[in-house]
C-alpha cells in the first residue's frame, strides 16, 4: 500500500478525490481549501487556532502599519502648520546708524546752482584724483582738489580698507578722512577739518559690526584744556530679518553747559518698501521709501523739531530711463519749494551732463545749475 501524499494521518490516495467519502470533506482538504479569513474567524482547534492567532497578529500589525502610512500620507498631503523662524537663521547686519534714511535720501535731487566742471582721473587701481571748478552766482567761485587712496582689502563694492580721502580748496581749507579695518568686525575712522589755518573739527569713530548688531562710539572735538567734548553712541539690533531697533545717545559738555539727548530708532524693510522712524527729545524724523518698479522710486520725509517749533514735509521721486541713459529726480516740500535734476550720460564717452532748477514760491527765489562730469 502506497503512503499518502498528505502525511500519515491524511487520505490514502495519492491525489485528492473529486468528492470526499461519506458525504464529508476531508479535514485536511478543508484546511487547505478553506480561505484564510475563515480560519481566522472561526478559530478552529489545533493548528487552525494557532494559524488564526498568527494570522490575526500579522493582520493587526499590518492594519496598524497601514493606518500609520495613511496618517503620514494625510499629513503630507494636508495643509501643514506654518513654520516658525529657524533658531539658527542669521538675522543679518543692520548697518550703521547714519545710513538708516539713506535709501529715501538718494531719491531726492541735490541742490545745484551755477556751473560746475568735475574731472575724475584714475591713476591706478589704488589712487584716484578729482578736479572740480565751481562758478557760482550766489557766492564766490572756488576750486577743489580731491585725492583718494584705497587699499587691497575689499569687503563689499563700497567698502575697501584702508581708505584715505583728502579734499582741499583754493583757500587752503582741508577736509580729510582715514578709514581702517582694525579687526574683522571693528572699523575705525578719523575726520579732520580745517578752515584755512584753523582746526574746526577733529573726530574719531569706532564701530563694531556683529552678525546681527552694530555698535558705534564717536568722540568729537575733544579738548582737555577747555574741558569740552561731544560723545555720541549708537546701537542697532536686528530683531527679525526685516525689523531693526536701536537708539542714539548724544552727550555734550563745555564750560557752564552739560546735557544729553536720547533718540530711539526703528527700521522695517519689506520687499519693495522701507519705513524708518527716529523719535527723541529734540524731535522726530520719519521717512518712507517705495520702489514701484525698475523705473520709478518715491520717497517721503517728515521732520519735526520741538526746539524750533518747526515741521517740514518733503516728497521726492526718481525716474530711471535706461534706454535713454537718463535719470530724473524731483522734489516737492512744505516750504513751497519745487525742483528737479536731469542727468544724461553720453556713451561711449565717459561724460555725464546734469541740469537742475529749483524754485521757492514762498520766498520768491529761483536758481538753476549746470554741471559736466568727465570720467
């Protein structure tokens, strides 16, 4: 007798019969043919119970894994909560205190009158000289000679150290500046100004620029014998990548007089506009700069002086025409003054022409100017 193919306790035929004997199914065949869910649901005895428990455990683990994956998919596809600012994200340097209103002031035109000729000559990559002749209708005409020396260490397109600048006019008056980078974060500046043979100003600055703060200390006209000095301290801190807060403290001392003035400052920089405010005991200075597009920029300034009881308002705009190589700047203020300056470049020549006119309706004063810049 041949041994069955399903074990010693199985059927004795080598292959499963078409129909079970005695009208019942062979239990072994039933276990083979029965669906797995039936075995798990019925919880039959013997190996069926064990297999049902194992299958249920596997199904439980599979269901939990499926639920976890669905939740993960839902979190990935659903609306995520807004992320807060990263703790390690740098805030950026706030710059110097004197440049808080720079972007707004650059929109306004510079006062000009008479005829001015400026010739710039670059002698080398470190040395440049400038000659300026000014024929004025309101005051005496003058001549200025300017020399600039820059070193090899360049931190930005506008910062090169060391830098030495000297300007002297035909009367012998001198204005000199020396800028030096003492350390990676410390800048120093010395300013000397004379009127003919007499010293008028001598000033020393020290500035520390951190990753998100700037601190400056200025010592002006120190006189130990006369017991007079002017001390100015600035501090700016980047609170967020867009918001800068800080302050200024001015202390002055001379025989019979001593005092200090505190000013608070704030600056908010958006994608296309900048708002700046200085508020102190002496008054307030607010400015707003907006860049409408690549061609149009506008600026608004408000200055209030509590000591003089005077408040002024000014609106300026700048129009760039790159295809015509022209730049126009105009202004309108609360003193009934209007003015504008038109600059025109003449490529390929290194020549720039400028024509300006200003009119004060309240004082009935008008003056105009023309300048030629070569180099």
